[in-house]
C-alpha cells in the first residue's frame, strides 16, 4: 500500500467484497488490522461494504475507520434479484454481493 500513497492516493478503503465476507465470518479483527495498516501510512482509511450489517458491526466494535462506502442501487438490471428471490439471505450471482433484506 505504500506505493499507492507514494503515487498520490489520498485515502484507502477495504473493498466491500472482502469486508462483507470477513464480517459474515466473524473476523472483524481482520477489518481492524487492515484499517490500522492504512492509518500507519498517514492517509484516511475506510471500510467499503454492500451489506449494511458491516457498518453496524464496525460501529459496535469501534473499528477506527475514517469513513464508510456503502452501495445503494436499484434491482432493475439483468442480474438483479427477482421479487421471489428477495428473501434473507439473498446473494446475487453473478454480480456484487447484494443483501436484499425484507423490511420489518
């Protein structure tokens, strides 16, 4: 990552595909470690996600990130879920990890 900063990157975030998986596996410790490595480089560090549960867990566990990047999108695209697929948990394939949850 040092090379990224040396080439002018002003912030770095952990990609949502990875954080979604790590949090689902209960490995919030690895998310914290990634944030700490980025902070050592002196740039803002963030957590990306597709599943809002990642933000909830990061806040609950006081992950020291500077920002979040969360996807928001409609499901009206070719690989989007069909109405009968909008159950918990839903995983979109092929495509990004899209957790569509029923409203309570």
